[in-house]
């Protein structure tokens, strides 16, 4: 069953746009200021950060290298899931992948459903030619696993782009506010419990920007996920994005601002699943945001929306933004008295 086949899920008079057209409209909407949370912040701004007037460190000696999903990264940073399925999206993905390759970072692709259902869209996800060495994470929607997807589609999503892992994203609020969205979610935990352990690569569970809550984390932790991306509230609201795409304005701002703030989601996930690696995303905008998220127990952070506009222009523009972000992270560690990401992580144990 495809999106829009569920009859009552589409409000009268509204027909869902073709999926490739929606991808382009998503890009346009994400660039608008009103795609961002209006009422909630990430909560990271109030997380204490130390300042040492005598740090007894050399800035250039601060080490940002880490490992994630068994792969070495030169910094604890992933380029977050953004787009795919259209020519413009392909350019964005290639520019992002080139920047990740040059800086030794990881990258998560946008939802690959369009690629599996329309083979002509596959080219927009192919980045291995320009980024042969990066940690590359594929991406499929969790709701699709109740609509016929299984291990075969998961393996295709990874194999056809040369990915190292797969993220399964959950986005009930976005789907509920999208004409023709997938709103039948009962039984998904059982379905994922039967699929995830059979897959021959690491699998992440991620939200899309409204946050993983503690109850979801506790339920998902035993299913075999290699990591969780909390994708908290406070950055881009994909519920807002959907309303901008379909209505030209945010028509239910109170619903669109629902979610678990990123800092709260990290604390809750760390408590509910203490041994499971965490990705911090959702409103990560500065290197200090990243440092604070790492101090709350994240193994890596993921950044998406701030890279969208640079990536529309060139790989060099995306790389320049990331270099500044990494410099800010290094400075935060330096003035906090930490010699490395590893040393910071020990303070959270």
C-alpha cells in the first residue's frame, strides 16, 4: 500500500503530491524560518558548560576523533538525513558527501522509499563515487514496515547505495499532519522485532525532529538496534514543514510544536537504555551545542538544516560551515579543560 491509498487519511479536497515533487517542496519549506520550532528550544542552552581560565591544554592538540558503529571518525559528527529523490536533492547529497569525505565525518541519507519505488530516483542517493571512505547510513521509514517492507527492502536500501548501516525513522506527528500520511502504526514494535535482528548490518532507530521519549526508548532497546538517534524538538519541526508544503502556512502551531526537547530526550534515553549508543540531533546549531550534547551522553551529533543552504551551492560551502562548527567544538573542549572527546565522555560515566 502506498501513501494516499488509505482513503480517510487524506482530508477532503486534498490529494498528496507525487513523492519526488514533495521532496523538492520539502527543501523549499525547510529553508523558511517558520519551519523551525516557535515555542520550544532544544534545552541545550541551559546545560552547564565549564570554563577554565587555565585549561592547561593546547588548542591544536584537542582530539575530536572517535568511533561510531565500528567506524573511525575524525570528529563525532554526522551529516544528518535531509533529502533525495530529485535532481536538486542529488546535488545536495553529493556536495554533503564530498564535505564528509574531506573532513572524515559520517553521513545519513534521506528517506530512500522513493528510490525503492521509483528506480529513476536512485541516482540522487549515489554518493560513494565522491565519498568512498565515509560512514554512510541509509534510511527508511518505520511506517513502511507495516505496509509490506521487510528485510528484503532494508537490504536493498543499504546495498544499492553502498551504505554501512540503516536508519529506520519514526515520525507519527509528521505523518498525521500530512495529507495521505501513514497513520496506522499499531503493531510496529512487533514488526521491527521480527526484522531488525535478521539484518546483517547495524540498524538505528531515529525520530525526525520531535524526539524519542523514554517509553519508546525502553521498548526499542531490546529489539537489536545498534544506536538511537533521539532527534529532539527545538530545531526543524517536520510537522511545520508538512503544513508549509501543503497549506503554505502553519495552520496548527500548537500541534506542530509538540515533542521532546533534545536535551530532555538525551537524558531520558541515557536512563532508559544506558548501554545503547546515542546520536544527538534536533536543533544542533553550534559546536557548543554539540559539546553539551556529548556531555549528556551522546556518542555523536548529527547536523542537518544548517547545512542545507551551503550544500545547495557547493561542497566547498558545506565544508566551510562544518570546519567552523568543528572549530567551535574544539574551542568548547579547550576552554572546558578537556583534551579529547574521549575525556569528555568519561565525565558522563
